[in-house]
C-alpha cells in the first residue's frame, strides 16, 4: 500500500456519548486530508452495533470525489447518497476486540451513538508525522528533505519544505 515502511503516526482513545447535539465534526462525512495515503485501525473494547454508533464509510470514494469535495469536509448523509447513491454507505459493526481497517481518504464518519456509549482505540499509520490541527500543513526542514533519496522525496511531494528563514518567521511550527 505505501511502497515503503510505514510508522504509527498517532493513537487516540475515543469515547462517544449519547447526546442530543446536532451532527458536527467527525459525525459528518469527511475525508482525512493529512496525507494522500494512510490507514486507520480501530480496535473496539466493547461491541459496536447500529445503536452505539458504527464507523461508516463510502466504498470507492477514496478513488472518486466530486470537484471541490476533498477540502470541504462537512457532508451529510443526504449529500453522500445524492452523489454516490442510496445504499452507498457501509456501517461497520464490530464485536469487542475486533479490528477494523480503513482508508480514511474515503468519505467516512463516526455515526452518533443512539443508545450506548462507543469506545475505540484508533491507530493511524503513514509515512510522515501527521499534524492533527486543522489548517496545519506537513512540513520538513530543507536539510532533511535534501538528505532523502529520490524515492523518498517522491513520497514527500505533499510536504512543504521549510527553508531556514521560514523557521525564524514561523518559530512555533512543528517540523520533521
């Protein structure tokens, strides 16, 4: 999948509560844009059924998206079904201890729990550190980029090469 040795780029323990709040954030269909290729793993410590908010994914949407949809990550179920067809959303239920593997460049969401709390361990893998804050872009120092082989550079074509002067102007940015 990666063409190179990946690493764990992040882990999150998630706990989603039953509530009356409107769908927002990760409960809306979105694509993860931190990298062109990465894989998420979910491990559930308890059963996840239709009532406890299953992981939902639109099969094939990692390959095809309407113009302008990649960066606008607030899609409703109606938006998805109007574009990809009724029944295009796959709800992934799981038993305690199950492992779910997903390509998060496809449209996906965490469906809101309706009756039961959902808990999950989420593990991201990839080829570079992932910036979690929305709006942050992956960056690499010029000397690190220049020390890469040509093959390695081809996996970093989405990374902003940070020049020494940039570090003076942006001292709080995290770079690899």
